[in-house]
């Protein structure tokens, strides 16, 4: 009953029926997509980590109150916003969305939502990293509520397969979506705190997670010698961490992935089969990722078009 009530509460934040369209700004702001792409491209030239930051930001936005740009809001007064919740403290590249918003506002004031800008920027980030492109459905509104306490809804790197499945089901996503979207881990960097549970005091009798490939575990321990290291130490998500490819899935099969949640994809026959499929075919992964991204980003929940992505109107 508690799980059911939690699911109903979370579903109440979202709207699955808000009509979105790839042509939403065709008349009102026809150059919106090219403007945003130019800003993301310029940022990527100066900061190779920007694409990973934008993709992760979009994920984290959609899992809390739907894709409504609430992750972009600043804390105000006694209200601690999502971006200041523990899972989001390492988010970066907010400046890219700010720059894109300013550029779009100069051409089409009050038309394009911050939520749409973030969804488009995430798509551009994938493309600029060598990944697939897709038509982003548009027409999202920006939310007015952002609470750090609600970031508990985000999937954690320590989750097992049951926790992951429940987390994704709560926003209407399937096991196929879970595996495909996990492929976003092909981009980026992780701090030690996100995987230290696997290399220090794994349980009462074993120090290192036995599912980790031994030499890989040893390398991680050299980088992160202390559990929950507070410093900025960490490692890239995979050796090609600025290129969107299917290396992540190959690493899962080799037991060389960072998170418990990554390794958890081997727990069920269905998810393991998908991991193998994507490891063997970048094209299959790309098609599945696009399908799941469109599905995830269509979970909406906002009410306005913000003038400034960091504050409500």
C-alpha cells in the first residue's frame, strides 16, 4: 500500500497528456533549434564535459515533476531547490542553458520554455558527441516548484534492479527504457562517492564487490583509496567518455562498470539480453535510445514560460 500511495503521489506531479509536437515553434520561433544548437556547439568546443552535463541534467529534470525545467531553478529563501539536493550537487553546464535562453529570448521573447531548451540541448549534446539525432517533441511548460527533498525520486547509483524498475515505472518507463537510457552513462565522469560502496566495505565479510573485474577494482581503489572520499577524485564513465557509443554495454559484460545500478542490468534475463544486444550493435542501441528519450522527455508538468530559467516569473 505504501508503494502504491508513493506511486500515485509521484504520478500526480506529471502530465502524460500534454500535447507536444516537433513543429511546435515552426511559426512562433522557427529558428529556435538552430539558435540552441549553436550555443551548445560553442560550449562544447570550450568544454568537452558540457554534453555529459546537459544530458544528465535533462534526465534529472524529467525524473522529478516531469520535464518542466524545475532542475534549473535556484533556491530561494527557505526553499532549497532541486539543484541543491544531494544527487544534483555535481550537475554542471547550467550556463549553457542560460546562454541559450538569452539567445532565444532576443529573437522570440516569451515563446520558448526553459524545459524545451533543456530537452533540445540534451539532444544536441548527444549529436555533437557522435550519437544519433531525433526530432524533439516540443511544447513543454516550465514548472514553478522545485524542492531538493524530491530529488529522492532520482535513480541512485547504488540501486538494485528492483529499485530501478520501480523508479522507472513511476514515470511510465519500461525495462527496455531502463537499459537504453542507462546507455547515457557512456558520457561523463563519476566521483568516488558514487561507486565507493563497491570497492570499500562491500558487505560484512567482503571488502570489494565480487562482480567487479579484479584489475578494474584495483584501479578504482588506487584512485579512491578512502570510502566516500570527499575530494573531487573520480574516473570517467568509460574510456571514450566524450564519445556517445555503445562501449558502456561492452563494459557491463566485462564487469568493468562503475555503479551497482550498471551491474544490476545483468540481474534479469530480459535486461541482460538487451545489454548483450546493445553491446553487439551500436545501431540497435542508438535506435532504442532515441525511442526511450522521446518517451521520457514527453513526461511533462509545467505551467508557464519562464523569462529567466533560474527564477519563476
